[in-house]
C-alpha cells in the first residue's frame, strides 16, 4: 500500500488484512446459488476473501465445496448461513391464487410444491464447524449464543451482515468479529433481521457506513452498490476496513451464471433494479423484469411468506434458465450492476485495489 495513502486509513486496512489473513481488502459476497468454488478460488488466489452462500446447501454439499476450494488455493474464504425464518403462516386459498398467477409465467405448479423447505439449519451449522473455515458469516439475524461459543472455541471468526446501526450494535454485543454493513443498493436479499422492515428501513450505504463505523469498535466491511475503484475508495474513506462485492463478480467466467443474466447486467442502470418479494417471499433487489413488474402491479396476488413463495416460483425460475429467458429469471442485481465486467475474477480484484490505491493516494 503506498505511503501517500492517508495514514489512519492505511493502518486500518492493513490491520484488517493482517487479522484475517488477506493480502487485499476485497471480499466476495456470499451469494446463494451463485458462488461456485471456482469463483472463490480465483478471488482468494488474488489475495481477497472467497465466499460461499450456503443457504440452499446440504451438509455434504458444504463439505464438497470446501474440499474443492482447499484443493485449489491456500487463500481465505467464508461460509455464510441465513438465520432461519419463523414457520410461515399458510393460506391454501392465497397459494392457489399464486399458483394460478404463476401459470402465466411458467409450468403449472402443483399444490404440494409449496411444502418444500430449506435444508436443516442445525445440520448446516454442524457442517460449518466440521469444515472449520477461517471465517463464517451470518445474514438475516445473529447466530445463537451456543453456536458463537463453538466458533470462538475453534478460532473461527464471525462476520455479521447488518443493515442498520441497531443491528450493528447487536452484532458486536453478540460477539461478532466484524460487521458487514449492507446498503439498500445491494443486489439479492436484504439482510434485515426483521423481514417486515426490509422495505421500510432502506438506508443507503454512504449514510449507513459512517454511522455504523461511529457506533461500533469492531471492523466494518462495506457492501452494496460498490462496482468499481471509486466505490472502494469512497467506502474506505468513510471508515470501512474492507469492501464486499457481489454483483460486480457475476459476469466473470468463474461465476458461471447463465448468459442471459450476465448479459442483462451489463446494461442494467440503477433505476432498472427494484426491490420485491416476488421470488422468495423475502425482500430482494433484482432487475425489474416483466415478471417482477407483473408480480408487483396493483391487483397481483401478494407474495406468500418465505420459503413458500420461493417454492412456488421454483418451476418458473428453472424453466426460465433452461429457456434463457431473462424476463422470468431470478436475476438478482445491485444498483451498480452495469459496472460489472466480463473479465477474470482475479483481474477484477487486482484492478479494484490498484485503482483504489491510486485514488486514495492522489494529491
């Protein structure tokens, strides 16, 4: 890092990297369903932090992912889990309306489809402990105290994803080693502890970040709407110790997402993304596709709670991927989506940091 960089910032970033065994303060966002081992291997080899969004993975899948990453890099990675939602309230009549609506967008949805449930959370937690990763992270809440004790006993660090100052304080009090401050610009699901506030409490990253930095004593990672070196430099100037990027890596060859999604990101302007519960029942930011617009239009049936909505839309989403139809796809996208480059992930990591250093060192 150049000596011309502001000294306090240089020290803060350097201490973060040393503490978490990184060469560069660039973290891959743990995107469930879009974090193949190949992407984390590339990011970790470049000196950043790899990541696995393990929400949808069975214990054996988590173990296999970790084995593949460790076989191909000595770099650092995190495993991320989504804290379980309360048991959803079911409404057969409402679900029938949703199935009828979804038939306009994909295959017929049988009633039993809504009964699908995520993998067992307790078993996933045991898989994380067995994998013994350098870092685990949480989203949609905080790990239970007994699990936090097990992490600390093994020397596993915990990054807690937060979206408000209150959540950041709660994470620090619960024993988190760092907080990841998620601005409302971020693609994918909003990480709010209370799902009912995900749309009401929309705080932009550059308002959230300095407030969180002032409120906690642990390192703060910035995420949401960071697409190039300007965003990296600005986040560090506002007090972040590192940045986490998700959408910015989706067009890389290592991400392996379908071509229609990757191509759409390249020309998606900030205002062409939107928040909705149309895919999973939990609020998330995606491209404002024809399906999303129809599902959020007046008169459309309200989404079912998570994970019922996700189960109901599964057939449509699968069919859309097979057909390469972006208008029906679950095309998560942050507001900086158009900045994503179709370049190797390692090249992106290095350029982000080189260019950010140049900006921070400019006279």
